C-alpha cells in the first residue's frame, strides 16, 4: 500500500499531543513535530489505508495532503515563484471547482489574498478549472510560513473541532481540541469521576463522554443560563445523560453544591480569565476560593488540569495551598498566550 505525507494543523503548543494521538491511532511510519519550525504543525507519513482514520483524530484541526514545499523570500518576487510551483504541481484529485486558501505567517511584501490570487490563476491556467469560493469541490492550501511555502489539498473542508452542532454558544466556549488535550493529559480511565467546576456550555464534559466510556461527570456553573445551554449541547452531541450531571452552583463552595459522597479524582476546567467579563480584579479570589474548596471534596488520588491566562497567579495560589505542580504547557489560543497547568494534591 502506498504511503502519503500529510501535514496536520493544531493549536500551537499542542503538537506533542497531536503526535501522540497520531502514533496511537494511525501508526505513521515517519513523523515530525513543528517541521521547518512551524508552530501548530505536525507532518506524518502514513499508509493510504489510514487516511480515513485521520479524519477521526481529536487533537487536530486540518489535514493537508502534502504536494510540494519550497522556499520563498519576502519580496513580491515570491509571487512568481508561487505561480511557477503551483503551475507545475500535478493535482490528480482536482474536482470540477476549487478554491485556494492561504495561511500566511511572517513579514512579507504580499498578502494572503495576493497568494490566493496568484496560485488560483496558475491552477486556472493549467487546468481550466472554475473557482468556487462558497462550495468548492477541492480546497488547495498554499501556506506561506516565513520563508517556506507549502502546497497541498485539504482532506477536510470543515475544521475537525466541530464535533456536533453546538446549539448553545457560550461567549467563551473552549475549542474542543484543547478540551481533548486536557482530558488526555490526565490519562482518563474507566470509573473516573470527572468534575468541570466552571463548565459553561459543557465543552469539556461532552468531549470526555464522547471519547471515554464508563466515566461519571459533573459540571458546575454559577450561571443558570449556561447550565441550560450545556444541557442543550449535550443533547445535540447525543450524550448519555446518565453519566452527566449539570448543576447551577458556585465553584468556590464545592462542598455545598456537589452531590454528597461524590469525590472527583479528575478535575478539568477552563478557568474564568476575567477578560471578557471585565472582572479581572475578582480572579485571584475566585482561584483561591476554588482551590481551597476543592481540597475538601477531592478523591485521595487525583489529577487537576486547568487552563488559564494567569499562570503565575494560579501557580502561586496552588503552591500556597499545598498542591503539587506536575506540568505546565504554554499554548496559543485565539491570540492569547494561555497555560495548561497540571496539579495534584497529595494526601
Ligand atoms: C471560561 S468560561 C468556561 C467555558 C466553557 N469551558 C465552555 O467551553 O463553554 C468560565 C465559566 O465560569 C463560570 N464561573 C465564573 N465564576 C464561577 C464560580 N464562582 N463558580 C462557578 N462557575 C463560575 C462562568 O459563568 C463561565 O461560564
């Protein structure tokens, strides 16, 4: 069976997670994270028979079937190089219509639109295929990352983070790729009791229940509207409700709101950052009261995985309260630098 080179895109900072998942599920014969130093990318070589399975990976966004990689400079002369390379690229699976999309990172004397127009013209000149910006049969990616240009075709037209039709949109909804990476990092096992104490629209727990069996989950949010929204989202994702409890409650008083006797051993939450709500000043107290309250309900063996933009604050508070910091991982998410912090409380 033939092998193909793919380039997978993910959240910058989650490349190792994507690599581990790919090794586990699609057995690449070769792989490299951040090829050419490109953040948020992973290139893998896999057998053609595993191509379909790649579409079911949870930690990647797009799959690009690699056709060509070459150097470009940052002057407008690069557009000629892109035209020539695109013209000379054999597009065996080109459908009746196509569109070019471009991700461009770095300083160049040309824009992404220039790249799209130039590469698109080359395809029209060589194949006479029509452009369809709305619903093309083929999407060709022409990415320019600093001085590297990558040409390929997209295997998925819809980003893979769309798992189901979210009927409720939380204003700070988490990308499910990050939710998956956080869950995976805690090594979820059957019988785990998973708490998201700031569950919003339910992203983390829905992701957990879609990927792991025989787990119990509880989600808490102070805002009733979000709990109702999370319930609707869980319905849309066809989640078995018997393993999901959603409660209106305060994460700073977990002992009051969690079902008695229910002791979580995994706590995975996307903490409020206070940026959108404009209540940054309240964040230190929320973090402190949450971690204080968490100590009263945690199972003896536990793992806690929290996403925050306030990494130093969280680590200081956790340290003062006797938590151990196991790992921290920096990611770039929606233009913000965030940290995934893993903690445990030893008893
Ligand atoms: C960053 S959002 C979580 C978004 C969620 N991960 C999602 O994908 O929809 C943080 C959530 O924490 C909730 N929150 C803030 N303070 C809280 C508290 N003291 N107790 C419980 N929830 C709280 C907010 O209502 C908000 O929904």
